[in-house]
């Protein structure tokens, strides 16, 4: 056993923490109020190499693995959950192309979305197919004459969908086969027949734009198929296993950020003639918050370690995500409570963090579906 980060990982954490403090924290409240996608800070993330973490350098990536991804996503979430969500979800598509794509796809798409400034999106959910992804209705039927897939259907709740240059779309290439007829297809922004529908007005992570995608006879070259026809569901589930580690890192980071703010406030705020840090009731809150967050941290890093070591990690990723998400809600709630009435006001970041934390129990699989995955793994 070795619980130490390498020097390189520690350096990455220091630099990412500095980036989050300088670039993300100052705009976090503004993004929330204005519901604005932070294009300028995404460009800075690209310039710093964060958009290519986990992708080999030969394709424009920054190298590293899931531990490096978790470090960055965690540090960003301490200061701005929306920005953390943006980078975490962006990374799903380059990782998927790197794992399942052809050499041509890697050369064509990866440099564009790792170091080229293009955002990526992952589109599985549909109005009638959320947890039950197998109920998807979007089709991609091959036209043998032009060797193009013709996409028809609607995806909903897609993070960054309206901003993305490259999108992974899951669609039925053989609608008669249900899940076994689902395939993963790369679609580029601006492809005729592809348009952006409703932009959602959300409870939290307002800077992470959430869009509806509409496909009407949208023609995509057959060479954009990732993997083989019919492998889409398997690819989606494997991609989501990795994405869950990212969502878990978001939940971990926001909890740590809320604890940092609470500790500072407890030393500063004076009631009954002394700092509220002297009140045992609040000390017990902090003890619970810190202990549960430390436990969440090791489950998150354990799943990232298993991913990078090539060990099975589906169960661990589900546990890490479910646990860290529950903890993020628990911790942000108590952190707001510690701040009293000020925590409820928009002048302080706690009410935003409380709202932002909630998403981690919903996207990349709900907590309920993680219990299904965990129980299946445990019961055999
Ligand atoms: C802000 C935001 C961003 C998102 N970004 C993306 C994205 O980038 N790409 C993408 O593809 N999707 C995205 N999603 C969709 C997200 O993954 C789904 O919302 C989620 O999977 C749940 O699906 P649903 O909303 O249809 O809920 P439903 O599946 O309808 O679930 C409703 C309730 O039933 C429960 N439930 C469902 N099935 C079971 C079961 N088998 N056992 C026990 N309980 C169950 C759920 O846990 C939930 O409590 C995003 C969602 C949000 C809110």
C-alpha cells in the first residue's frame, strides 16, 4: 500500500488549485447569476492542458490518467462547481475516442478537443430514456448509397451540448434490436440537420449549459461510427464508469470547498463573545463533515487508481460516486447552517454550493441506479 501522490501529481494539484483560485473562483457567482457558459475560462483550461488529461500527447493530450483527472476536477470544484463539471464532462468524449476510436478518428478529433479549443459533449439521455437508456428512440440508419448515417431524434439534458464542437451521440443503427442495436457516432457542430433546442434553466451549475439536441435527417459519414455497430450501449456504460469517477471528484471537491469556508467562518464569526468555533455543537458538525469527506476521498482515489491500474472498477466507481454525492449534499447543508442567515444570502457562496452539490446525486447515473450496480456486484 502506498497512500502518497507522486511529486508530479502534487505539483499538478498545486497548479490546478492556483488556477481555480485565480481563474474560476472570481467568476463563480457571476456564472451562477447570469447562467453563462464561461468560454474564456474554458479556453484557459485548454491552454493549461486540462482539456487533454488522460489522452496521449501524440494526439494533443496532456497524458496522465484518472488520478490526474480527479486531482484537477476536485481542485476546480472547491472553487467553482460549474467549471469543474464542464471539464469533467468534456473529458468523457476524448477518453472514449482514445479507448474505442480508430486511428483516423483519433487523429481527426482528438487534437481538436484536447488542445484545439473545441468542447466535447456526451449525449445519451432522451426525453423518454434517462436511467433506462435502452428506451432510446434516436435512430442512425445507414444510407448505403452515400455511406452516411442519417440521424433522427432528440437528446435532452446534454451538458455543453449547445457549445460543443464534437458530440458523441448514442443512436439506434438497428431499431429492431433495442439495446443491441445502439451505436456511438461522432457528430460535429454545424452538421446540417443538427440543431440546438431548449437550453435548460437549472437549480445549480448554471455555468454548465444544459441543452436539448435535435436531429432531423442529419447526415454523418459512416467513418464517424465509434467501435462497431451495436456496441454503443457497452461503450456508453464503460464511458459512464469513468465519468462517474469525475462526478465523484466534483462531489468531493465541493464538500472540501464548503469545509474550508466553514472553518474560516467559524474562526471569524463571534457570538456570545467568542468565535463560533468554540461552540461544541458546531465542532461536532465539522468533525462529521471532515471525517465523511476524508472517507469519500479515499473511495474516489481508490476507484481512479483501479482505473489507471487496469483493474475492474465498476463497483468502486459506483460506490465512490454515490457516497461522495450523498456527502456533498450533507456537507454543503451543514456548511450553510454553520453560516447561519449569511449562508442563505447570495453574498456568500454557500447557497450556490448547496444548490450545485445536488446535481452529483443525479447525473452520470442517479444514486438509486448506483445502488442497483453496487448490489448486483456484491450479491453476484
Ligand atoms: C444538469 C444535468 C446535466 C446532464 N448532463 C447529461 C449529459 O451531458 N449527457 C447525458 O446523456 N445525460 C445528461 N443528463 C441526464 C442524466 O444523466 C439523467 O437525468 C439521469 O440519468 C436520470 O434520468 P432521468 O432524469 O430521466 O430520471 P429517471 O430515469 O426518469 O428517474 C426518475 C427517478 O427514478 C429512479 N429510478 C429510475 N430507474 C431506477 C431503478 N432501476 N431502480 C431504482 N430507481 C430508479 C431514479 O433514480 C430517479 O430517482 C444530465 C442531467 C442533468 C440534470
